[in-house]
C-alpha cells in the first residue's frame, strides 16, 4: 500500500502543471509590469507609426535621423533619472544645453580654441553648474524645483549675453563629427557598412553572455525569479532586434558616433545603478531619506553628486546639439527639460523618488522620439503633437500612482 502511495505521489510530481506555470508567468508579469509594459508600449507605438507612415518610420535614413534627433534627450534622461530617483527635479537642463552650446561657440569659433580643449572646459563648466545648483538643494534644503527654475532663467539670460542675441557658427568639421559622424567601415563596403553590422552582432553576443552568466549566478544562490521561457524569449528578441537595427543602419551610412556614446553611457549608468554603492545610496535616499540618514548615508552629499552628474550630461548634450546644428543659437535647448523629464516618467520613474531604471528612461526617451518623428511624418501639426505628448505623460504618471496606491 505504501508502495502504491509513493508511486502515486511520484506520478503527480511528474505530471504537467499548466495551472501552476500559468500562475507563475502571470505573477512575474504582474510584478514586472512597469518594465515590460513600457517595452511593449514602445514596440506597439513603432508598429503603429510604421503602418501609418507606409513603412517610412523604419527606413534606414529615418532611423538614423531618429537616433541623431534623440541622442541628447537620451543622454540627459540618464542624468535626470538619477536626480528623480533621489527625490529631486532639474528644470534647468534645457537652458544649460543652450548655454554650453554658446560657450563652445565662443571658445571654438570666436577664440579659435582647439575643439578638444574647449569640449573639456565645457564639460567642467556643466559640472560646476550642477554643483552650484546642487549645493543649494542638498545643503540648504531649498526645493530643487525653485533652485532649478531660477537656474533656467539665469542660464537663458547668460546664453543671450554670450551670443549677444546672434547665432555663432559654423563649427570645424572635426567638432561636427561628434554628432553627425559615423564609425568608419574597415571593410570599405559599398552597399553595406560591414563594421557597423559586426558591432551590432558583437553587442548582441555580449548581451546574451552577460545575461546567461547573471542567471547562472542567481540560480547558484537560488535567487532567480524570472521564468526560464521568459528569459529565453526576451533575450532572443533583444539580440535579434539589435542585429536587425544594426543591419538597417549599416545599409545607409553605418552607426552614428553619437549612438556609440549613448550605448557606452547606458552601460556605465546601468552598472552604477545596479552594482555600485553610490547607486544603491541614490535609491535609498529617494525611497526614504530619513531612514537612509539613520543608516549612515550622507544624504546631502548623495543629492549633491546627482546634480553634478546632471550638469555634466547636460553639457555633453549641449555639445552634441551644437555640433548637430553646426551653430549656437539663443533659442537652443528650449523645451528640452520637458522632453527629458517626460522620458523618465514615461519610462517608469516614480514622481515621489526611489524608483526608476536606466533602460526605462532610455525606452521613455525613444517613446517620445518615435511619437515626435511619426507624427511629423504623418503631417500632424505641432499643436496637436503637444496635446498628445501631454496626455501620454499624464497617463504614464497616472499608471504609476495607481499601481503604487494599489
């Protein structure tokens, strides 16, 4: 009898359990809806505009323009994410972009300074701007909204003063390569830039290797929570998408230099957010500043560092934007802060701090970029574009608040 019961138990263990698997998948999706929801939204938006624009969206020329047009938004979104996660906001980034572009124009065009030295000075100036604003926020506890709103006005005025109300340009060709250049093709391909395609293949292979290795470490310690099927399908799709987009870019002029810069920054900031002490402290400060302070974290210093980082990335974005325009104008950077902040919130960052992922901010930036590009191709006026973008932002924040309350 005991033998029969043991056999029955063994059979029940070996029998497929579709209901358990279904519950496991649904539970994982529910817990990670913020991350997967935005990725699925980006795919759906791209598919919609690909259909509505008769295939124009995914053409190599338009994809290249999409990368170039959104590069500075993505770069600033990485810095803004750290600021928002820490529980603050920075409204001055658009004005800093314009100011740094004006400073670069004065140094390079008017004073004939070497563009490398001028770029370094501009990055240092961006860090100093971030430090100046972060000092008031971190150590004097003045709300970041007020400090950076004042910074927005100050640097708009300084941009006008530097340019004396006129545009300055053009920049040297070497400086323009920062934004409008492409990585060289070592194989001299006529119709296909083989080097760019190989870079995409290598990146996809590295992604798979890192993910498999990370899952193996989690399994070793019994920490994995992602269903195996999800893991395989997700990473296979990611790798295929990377190779496909690399092929499309390679069939035009290859990968833009600025795409390489964006990718390196994404890797660095993902590592900082997930694997470093300062990254964990930023999340701790944004989640509960009092608890973080009681645990020994110097919360003021952490907030200060996030603003310095934001200033440097805004300066880098200013250099890229100026190089793309090939001139510095008094209106440069106008409204950029809205797109950057919207990208972070659409990408899953919480308005109350403590929550947000680097890839989420990048996805949010490209959601905004694809919408701008797709609506422009369709001939939708700028007035209705602003209305639609505003409604998308409101919906993203509503979903965040709803899920948090739930």
